[in-house]
């Protein structure tokens, strides 16, 4: 197990992958009757809110140039 901190950029990338995965899986589950569309929509919206929160914490890129 790694002891180094996970950067905010890595966290954002991880949640982006999770949102994409859930969209694919929930689509299948709704089609199979394992989940309602309303529940899938709510779960995806919640994860997208997590993503937006993390993205708001990413510092702006450093600007190179002269003073």
C-alpha cells in the first residue's frame, strides 16, 4: 500500500473514471430492471457533484513569463 498522498489531480481523474463506469453499468442495470432510472440519475448526479467539488479545488496552472 502506498503511503504517498493522492494528489487532487489524481482524485479528479479517479472520480471522472468512476462517473463513466457508473453511467455504463447503471444503463445496463436499468435495462435489466435491477435499478430504476430515477435512482441511476440520482446516483450519477451525486457523483458528478463530487467531481465538481474536487475540480473546484484544483489550483490554476502556474503562469510562466516575466513579471
